[in-house]
C-alpha cells in the first residue's frame, strides 16, 4: 500500500508541504507569523466551526498544478482545502487587505464602544483585528442594535450587544456537554445568543464558553471589574483534578488569584478544556502547583511590565518570513542604537527587574 503524498502549497511566496485535506488556514499556521490569516469563528478543537466571520479570506492565484486557473473570488481559508501546487496570497494581496478591512467594519457596525469597561479589553480578538486591519473611523450613522440583559447562570455574564455571532460558544456547549441550554434565536439582524425560557448554564464544563468567546460577550462573573489583565501576572499551574486535566493559567496579583482560565496556544485556542470547579472555585495558591510564568506574546499589552528570563535564554527568531513576503518586520526599537543616555554598554534585558539609577553608576 503506497504512502499518501503530501501536497505542496505556496502561501505569500513561502512553500510548505501538508497532508491532503488540510485547510489553507492550517497550512498557513504551519508557516506561522503574519502569513496565517486571522480567524474569529474558526476553532480547531470544535467540529464544524468556521465559515461565519469571513476574516480569514484569502486569494487563490493558482488552483493547482493540474488546473492552474485562479479562483474567481476570495475564499474562506478555514473551509477551503489545499491542492497540490496551489498558490495563495494573504497579506501580499491588496484584494485581501481591502476585503478584510471591510469585514472588520461590518463586525464593528453594532459592536458597542465600551472597551474601557469591558473585561475582555487587553485580550480581545476583535480589538487586535480592528487595530491590525480596521479603519480609524466608522461610516455607520444608524442606531446600533441593543438587547435586554439576561441572567444565564451564577458564573457567566452574557452581553449580547457585544456578540459577533461566531457560534463558538454554541459549538462548545454542544460538543462538551450532554445538554445544551443556549443557542441562536431568531434570524437575520434579530439573531441572538440566548437560552430557552430563561434556563441557566450549569454544566461542569460550561465555563469554557468564556475562553472560546473572541469578544466580551461572555465573561466571568467572579472576575468582573476586579482587575485589568495587564495588571495581573499570568502563571501556569496544575492540580490533580478528577474531572479535567487540571492544567490552567492563573491570573495573579501578588499572592492573590483573581482568575483561572484554560491555557491557550499561539493562536488563542484552548489547549485543554477545564472544569467549572477549577475555574470558579479554586482561587487560592494552595490549591495549585505553580509551574512558572506563562509565555505571552511580546506585542501583547499583557506582557508589558513583566520580565521573563535573562539575556541569552531566548534565542532571536529568524526574520526569513518577512524578507520572503517583502514586508518590513515588526520590531521594537533598540534605545541603545538611538540614544547615548546613561551607559550604552548596559543592556536592559540583562537586569533582573526594573532598571534603577544604581545600575548605571
């Protein structure tokens, strides 16, 4: 029996080999960096997710080796599988960038401007998407849609006005629990996430709908208005839990645990779903075995003010991707190459903690 040959697909001038049946999005994630399109509804751990938000649209400039004709329209990379010899454009396509800008504008049409009071601020996928691909102003002049507040249980707060209808929470409840109490009601611009007859969400794993929500539509009632994520320090921890694997991320300030969430990978997806007992009831350090600080994206606001490791521990990542696609890499300025203030021979990354005047005497 012959082995299945991998397909070669080129995305933004970078070629990668993937197995047949792989979607363009996952092929791009194999390359990594900005080559991977953003995704607001697709979730690799949720069956049938994707195809709702359209933020992952890409341009297929060559269908395959056998049929090199380009696809006439932009396609959703989370639902389109690769073909051998396919060529795809993401950030190197003006069509894609323009379409993505319009999609972000559509997602923000009814979204409230309440980021200063939203607990999702600082870790909101819609904030990141609008910053990277959105416009600085809106053309929408009509009244935004609003919904009455609804109590869906003791642990989860629903803000339907912030929802972008990605369906992630519905798939999570449907696939992780044996009874789903919420779903999509009505149609069109009246569609909303709600429960039937005011039932509450009370399953042992229902708290995971908070982690999969890309915006602030579903938030943790035990954490609301208690702290900002950029003031908290995320650390990885675990415990011997009979219900789930017990691998979590603690959001701490000093010795106090403000929030417990599941660990997430570089694409913002949960690594292992956790139970409600770990999430809502274990809020003391004695309940956990602390492993160490979580690895946070350097560009994230959560990473600001946190010092991780010493110089030489983290190797500099190659910038081949940026050179190949012809786009300038996103770098942070090295102040020593710009200014001669204090001592240029002292590298701030070598100092354990914040720098003081004593370090430069």
